[in-house]
C-alpha cells in the first residue's frame, strides 16, 4: 500500500539536503519517510530536473527479454544461484544483487536453497572458532556433511572452513560438494554452447566452401 503523499515542505527539505548539504542516502532524513521512500522521491526529483546536479545516481538498465529467458534457464534447468551466475558473469554486466532481485520478482531459484538461506544459522566469532578447532582435531577426517549436521551449518560453510585451514578434502568429499556439482553443470553448459557455435559456423561456411570448389573446377 502506498504511503501518504509528500508535502511541499517535505520535498523542499529533501531538495535542500541533497543540493545544498550534499548528503548521501544514509544521511537523508525526512520525518515519517522510510529510506526507500526517500530514495524513490530523490530519483523522481532528479528526473524532473529539480536537483541541479546534486544527485547523479545510476542509470537503470532494463532487462532484455533474451537475458530474462537466459536467467530463467540458468536457475530452473541448472539450479544456479545468483552468486554463482554473477561470479562467472553468465549474464554479463549484472551484479549479484541485480540478479537476485530479478530472481525474486519472478519467483526463480531453488526452493530448497531459498528455505535453507532463510533458516541459515549465523555463527558468532566464538562459534566459528569452535568449529575450526573441531575440524583441526576430531572432525579432521569426518565427512563435511556429517560435520555440517553436527554443528547446524551448511556443508558449503564447512568446506570453506576446511580450505581456509588448508585441510584437504578427500576425493569423495570434493566430488560430493555443491561447488563440484555446479562446476560440472557449468562445464556441460559451456560444452553445449561451444558445440552449437561450431556447428553454426560450419553451416555458414559450407556454402562458401562449395562456391570456392566450384570456382576451381
């Protein structure tokens, strides 16, 4: 539900803070308005030309239909996360935040992963040190999945701790990790794309090859 309309005094206060005081978004304050409301109003004032260059902002880049379809394919068919897509630039020039927001708008993403993220346990520094001590001693040869269940954290977190402590994963643990599965899926995706590109180039080159052979006869 939209909030109450902005009064002239509120708009004037916002313009004064942006233009004359050169305040950034976290510093802006208008009574009864959230940070999101202030940011939206600031953008509207910018578009209306009322901020006199006091706020430049980022230019919004709408998603093309082809990029949205690609995102749907990467998340539904391959189960890739926003972080994974952003890290490997599978959708160029889009940040993890932008990809995550678009996934949220369209209900994309692995439901199990989303549930796990909302229920994820955040360890304090003391707890992290305790897990790391356990990995150095009794848990050194224990499978990551078992350690994760014991401490109530994600298996990926345990694998990250192991790498930080330079405790090598076994061959079976490495192949069972989520990172390995995502890497395998990515390699498969790249192989298919490269194969299709080679066949496309071959089909385009074939008529020219026939013409060159015909010219030599």
